[in-house]
C-alpha cells in the first residue's frame, strides 16, 4: 500500500471537496485531487499539447494554490522555499 503525505491543500477550503496535492513517499509521485476538466475545448487544447491516453484525466488546481504548491515542493526536496520570496 502506498504511503501518501499531504503536500498542500487549497487555502480557501471549506473542509470538503478541496483541491489538494499529495506525494507518494516511496516513488515520489504526485497525486492531484481537484475538479475534473470536462470542457471539450479545454480537453482538445490539452490533447493538442500532450496527447491524452485512454486512462488519463485532466484535473484543475486553482491558481491560488501555486505559491503554496511551489513552497511545498521545494520543502519536500529540501530546498529553501524562502529564496524566491514565497515565505
């Protein structure tokens, strides 16, 4: 069984249905939880940039999570997240 660690959760969460990003500790893979993109035009644009496989989905992480995600990834890798003024 994979061991997951929460990296970042939507700072505007109300406690349910909240976008989040986790890391699988052994492999280092990232798991994204968020709304599924269903817009045909967005999916076509994504597919044009990086073809979607039959078992793949596209999820949305809100822009407000960008700084917190960057900080969490840098901290997970042992980098100084304050180096670029994110703290």
